[in-house]
């Protein structure tokens, strides 16, 4: 089992930070809360035909936070659908397994999310 879980934090300005989350549930929860500035909730679960799964985590309290068009574009690409969610504030993208535990993102998901961050967002 890996020592850390590789996730990506997408800020509302498109900046991406690599996160290396602990595999310890308590430490992982603390890291996620610090990165988001609040308790986390799942915005979207992406289940792909190749069995790779991605979850987008956002802060429970998002009032007053700017829209995150970069994360919304990444979700659009990951979902393969035309619907783009209304996303506010920072978003953590991570993989997940059948038991619901966070896992490292696949290389394909990392490439997709990073690609979305270089697309100029329409404002």
C-alpha cells in the first residue's frame, strides 16, 4: 500500500497544487480540511468504464467564494458530458476505490485535470 494518496487541488484561479494525502484516515481528513478551509463534501463522483474513479471534494460552506471555472471544466472533461457544474472555491480531485477510500489519481485523470487548468476560463 502506498504511503500517500496523490490528489490535486485546483484553486479558483487555475493554480494546481499536488497534494500527498496521508493514508491514515484522521490525518487525511485534517489535510483535506486545511486545503479546503472547511469540512469537505463530495461534489461529484466520476466512474469511468476503465474502472478508474475520481471524486471532486469541495468545502461544505462555499458562500462568498469565487466560481472555479477551471475545476468545472475539468469535471466536464472527466465526465464526458456537456453539463458543467456550478463550482465555487477550491476543489480537491482524488481517486476512490470500491470501499470509498481515497486513492491516488490515475495518470489519465491527472493529465485531464491539468489540461483544464491551462484553458482560459471565460469570465
